[in-house]
C-alpha cells in the first residue's frame, strides 16, 4: 500500500489513514512478515505530550511501521495545523475546539478518521476471524481468562486466542517472552499503557513474538473487550467527547486529563513554526 505523507504532530509522525486503510496495512504485515516484528503504535493526547519530552523515546517511536491517530484530539491538531482556515484566524484555538471540531468535514480534512481504540481493534479482530489468524493479548485490567472468554464470545470464529497478564515482575519477563513466542502468533496486542507497552514491543521486536505487535493502551479495559469499564454512548464517541465519559466514570483520570491543555498549547506553538508538511 502507498501510504499518504506522514503528518508531524508535536514530536511524532502520524499516518493519516482510515480504520480500513490501517487494518489493511496491518493485514499486509501479516501476509508478508519481515525478519523482525512490525510495530504499530496508536498515540493519543497524554501519549504525545509525554513522548515530546523524551528525545530518545521519540526517536524510537518514529521507527514504528505504522503510527495511527487514536483520538479526536489528533484530528483536531492535524486540521488546526495543516487544514483550512489558515492559522491567522482570530481566536482560532477556541473556535476550532468548540465549533469547528463538531463539523465532521473540518475534523477529517487531514486525518480522515480516528482509530477510537476499541473500534479499530474490533474491526481488526473480525479480519482475524475471517483469515484464521492467531491472536494474542498481553495486558488489560481483568484476568487473562476473563479477557479470553469475552473475546471468544464476541469473536467466536477466531482460530486461536491466547492471553497473558500485563502485571508481571521484571524478573519473569524473559519466561513470558519465551511463552508468547512459542505460540507463533500473527498479531500480539500489547495493552499495558504508554510507555511500558511501547518499550516492551521495541525491546522484543527481534524475539519473533508475532508478525505484528500493536500498542493498545486501554482497549481491553472496556466491557466489550473483556474489561470492567463501560464505553461511552455512540453520540459521545462521534462528537469527540468520549474523554468526558471516561473522566466521569474514573475521576482518578483527572491528572491525566491535565495533558489536554498542555497538548493544545504545544500544538498552538507548533503552528507558529515553518510547516514540515
């Protein structure tokens, strides 16, 4: 597949793809495996803010085979930086966040679709069912058996689904890696949160854990994916306010949400720099 030009947002280069295009690219990694695992990352606001402060991890993340936008905030940033209207508009930041973001045409003019974590993953699991791929999940809030049961119920035609806990001691990591590698997986979903999951994937990309490893964050924390958390209503997902639902149900996420104003400020500063795209 010929990918569109990557979109620089803060320190990361984002692939501006639809869910279908992203999953087709992942399918290509499965069909034509390389000597090392292909790595897919799905950055969101807190992810980008933290990564931009660490040059070493930024360099590593930009080596990922695919970097796809996980949330509506990245769509906002791409349209703000590279879309219309131009950056000289009066009060562009509040207008873009409060008004323009609700316009699906404005929102999708640079990054056509957000991955929405579980939405893109669910579509990929349906593709895995159809193609008979072997799938593994490392991480999630619930036990591996609970996650495995939920995934089997939702995707009953999956050829093989293996699960492992992401809560393990560093001393046991090598035995975990050996166990995962023995299953010869097509896809390993690594759901341990940023940056732990990304560090794990890059550290073990030569270990033949799977043809593709995907950083999933909290995807498997949702009820539909075997976790304890109920996902927001569809209208909130479509309007880009899903983060408010998560905050209301998990008040402890308040500190994490403080990354949002930092992200907005950083994007505004980037808008004053010469364009790289």
